[in-house]
């Protein structure tokens, strides 16, 4: 809530300045935060589903055309499984969205839940996505042989992805969620 959205009130009994919260402005602010969190999680989910679907299709076509066997089919299968998992995760999150009421606290809880979903996805991206795909890629590179440049580039890309996802979670998503939880705690005190 921005400072400008508070009203200055003079308490005649105590002779001191007090502040009152403009309920409509607070509700609008929480609604904007909820909408922003919904937009972020929808963008992340849609992007991951689209990218993984394209990669799975490319790997499957490559496996059929090149007839290299197990590795391309396994890669396509892994990517297809991630798409299925993401669709399931999205479906569960969307079902949960319908349980929030449209009150101030309901919208705040909705924003917190969406923020929590983004944090969970970024955590899962490291443990269940980047690391397994890196291991799969390294095994494939060992099996087929790869140049030193390819090894260095691949290791660099996975390391960069790992650190960027961790940075995004720590620098963007966790502070947003912390702010929402602080706002909720303050509202619950009143």
C-alpha cells in the first residue's frame, strides 16, 4: 500500500495525528498484486509447456528420421513427461483458484498462492528439470562422444540456467511473497 493512499486524521481525544487506510485503495492495490502474480504464473507455465512441447516434438522427429535409437526417444519421452507434469500442475492450480473468495483477504490469499506456485516451479526447475536434463545430456555426450568445446558450452549453459533460476527465485519471487505475507499479517492484526 502506498503512503499516498493513507488519510491523515486528527484524533481530538489524544491530540495526535493518526492515519486511516482507504479500504477501496487497499483493495485495488491487492487486486493489482493478485493480477500481476496470476499473469506471472500463467506466463511461466505457458512458456514452459510450449518450449517443452516443441523440444519433445523435435527430438521425436529427430529420433524417427535419424534412427539413432534410445537416446532421442528417451529425450523426447522426458520432455513429454515434463509437459504432462506442467499441465497437471497448472490444472491443480487453476482448480484451487476457484476456491478464493473475492474479498480483500481472499484476493490477498490468491496472490500469495500464485506467488507460492511460482516459487515451487522455480524450485522444481532446479531439482526435477535442469539437473536431470543435464545428467541426460552429459550421458548422451559421453555415449556419442563430444568435443571439449561442446562440453564446455553445455556445462556453461546448464550452470547459467541453474544460477539464473536461483537468482530469479531469491531476488524476485521470494521478496514479493514476503511482502504479501507481511501485508496479510498487518491486516490480520487490525
